[in-house]
């Protein structure tokens, strides 16, 4: 019996179509390796205002009540029970569900108006307050999720359950990569000085899920080692040897692609090539020695350039924007303040205030803010009532998804405005609500994408970031 002949006879339907598509796969591979041969990768549906995004994600849920949503009447309600007419039977987390009392808490921190727009900002954020004329403060974001994992998964992927592509992966898929030597999607994580045992961050938050794996985020590490794992050649392996090895592996992968027609094999080839180019591009990117002393001080970066914290990551984000990285996401942990909020939130604001404002200023003075969309915010807000005992000097706040605040700057967003409003208890939205899907639809619009048309067929269904909802919030647009 001719086993080879039998093997050819018993080809599966998947293998048949895969091999038949091998010629198309070769063309696709060529386009992946040299996108300029095919006229670029821009997949916009209309003229884009933004080319890239820098997302400063405050993981854990910063308190909008203590930072941006000024409610002077809360002083009158302080220590008094939250009225049932305000709560309206809203479900709460298991951490406060057993409390017999829900006393309201007025912020301990002073608020003042800033800029020509007169935006109210807490004394905890003096630097962000200085750039309010360049930002749009949104006070009416809301989500159904009341716990961290579903909430952060929802705002990052458009769905509370894991298994969907992240926002950065969708943008990489829809718009392609501007840079030939750096990934389209980069992630950096810093630990704040607030809650040291904050919620974990899972790599699926920057994953590609069912999109081709080349669109997943690449995490840059802080510290003294390689910014990206296995970036440096091991001892005894020089660049020329690495090149010969990749060429050999590439030939084997091309043969496999022709045999099986699996698009992930072509993705693997392109990722190997990107990794090779990153061996020279990433060290240059992360070397801050050529940044001026004035710039380092503006961001608050340690003079050695090795602090590895939020300030350094903000400066690196600006450098990535200059080099064509499509989506940069900075996660800053420590905002989950169920107790000791006054002490912890002071530290968190010291972590991020200076560098966040510096990023906006720096992008603006370099002419990059107009086409770079900057976002600052978390997965939800905090409750007006105290979690645990309320004292004169201390209180905590539980999760609150019914209303929370974030801000945006640049990239087609109207600066110097506050959008949406909450009630006097900062508990319910009373004007211009924005759901997570509306928010993501608006971000995509700034990038020239119709959110209803950015789809990917998976398991017989067309999926999109905004699921089956979402409306562009046009008053936010410049």
C-alpha cells in the first residue's frame, strides 16, 4: 500500500482549501513583510483626526468624587445615611452588602476652578488642573459591571466575559502599523504607591483573542533587564548568526504555510522579523540619555532614567508616538481604595499628576497632540457612601459603576469642556450618559473608523468592539 498516496486521498476539507489558498497566502505574506508594497494598511472609513492613542489606565477605579466631580452639597450630607430614593435598590458588591449603615462622605480635599473653562479639579491634581483647557472631562461614563475583572474586561474589550480582543488589538487589526521596527500595540505596567495588593492585571487585557495573534499587545517591562523578554542575544550568539537562524526558520515556516495554509504561520514569520528589528529599535527607544534635563524634570523622571515608574512610562509613550506606535497603554495599579482612601489617594495622585500633565504639554509643544488621542481613567468610580467605619480622618469607598469620570485630550477631542452631569450625591447620572460602548465608538470615530464596520467573523458571527450597541458622542468632537 502506498501510504503517501493514501494520505493524499484522505485530505480533509480544511487541508484542501488551505493548500488551494497557498498562493494567496504567499501574496498575503509579502504584504505583511512589506506593507508599503500594498499601499499601506490604513483602513479608515473617513478622515481621521487621530493617528494613535496613548491610554493612561488607572487600574482599580479612581474616586471621581475626590478628584473631578465636585459636589459642594455633599458637605451637608456628610455622615448622613444615603437615601433609598438615591440608591434606588442598586446592587452593591459583597464587600459592603452586609453593612447596616451607608453614611455619605464628603471629600476631605479642596476643589477650585481652573483655566479659561473654569473646570473644577481637586487640589490633589494641580498639574492636571493646569491643562484643563486642553482636555475634555467626561463625568457621565457608566458600566453594568460592579467588580474589577468584569469591569476592566468590559472597558478594554467591550464585553464583561473574557474572550474578546482588546481595544489596542482592534486598532492594530483595523489600521495596521505605522512603524516597521516597533509593534503597533505596546503595554507598560507600573505599581502605584496606593493599594499594594490591588487587583491583578491579566495579559488577556491586551490580548488579540480570535484576531490574528500579531495584533496582541507587546508588554515592555520596567527595571534593569531587557525591556522585552529575550530581546538580547544569549551569550555566544552574534547578530549575523541570529540572522542566519531566522532565515532558516523562515524557510521552514514558508514550507509549512504552503502545506497547511494556516495564516498563523505567516503571522509567526512576521513576528520573528519584528523581534529581530526590535533588537536595535527598542534599546534606542528606551535610552533616555538624549532627553534634556528640562524634559526629565517636567515628567518627574528620576535623573538616572531608571526609575521604571509611571513618569518614565509616560515619557516612553511620547517617544513611541514619535516613532509611529499605534496604541500605547499604561496601566498604573493601586487605585482600589476600600479603606484608607485619604492616605492612599494622595500617593496615587503624586504618582501620576505631574507626568500625565507633562505628556499633554509635551505632545502639544511637539505638534503631536492634534493627532494623538490621550485618555486618562479607570474601569469605574467609587461610592459616595463609606465602606467600613467613617471617622474624621479616614474612610473607604466601594466600587461604583453607575457613574464615573475620565478625561481625554487631543486627537479630535474638544478641549476645555466638561461633559455630562451627576446628581448632588454623585451617585446617578442626570445628564448626557455615556456607556462604555458609546465611549469606544467615539474613540474609533476619532481614528477614522466606523465602529459598526470594524468587524471580524468568528464562529459564524461578526464580532466588533462595541458588540451590538454604541453611539458616537459628537459633542466631544472638535
